[in-house]
């Protein structure tokens, strides 16, 4: 995630897989230690859905999401 000029306090990310029956599971993500309204909080809020969508696609299809390439 993006880091502001000031040193941000440490945060912790934890992931837990929860089984639902024989064929399903749920991935629970916790990102703790972020200050609401901080740059780090806003960055995490905007980024985790993209990260998790990419992970889901990779698990289901074995291929990465076809994200557009950035222009340099």
C-alpha cells in the first residue's frame, strides 16, 4: 500500500479460511491497526477488493485477471 511521508503505524492483516460444507469455503480478511481517514486506511479500502478479486479468479481459473497494462 502507499505510504505517506509520515511514518504510518504498523497494521496487521490476517486471513482465515472457513469451511462451508464439503465444496465451499469463505476467506475472511481482517486488516487491523489502520486509523480511519488516514491515507493508509483509504488505500486499503480501495485496494483489498482488487486483490481479493484477483485471488478468486486465480483460484477458480488458474489464470490471473486480465488487468489493463499501465502506460509508463
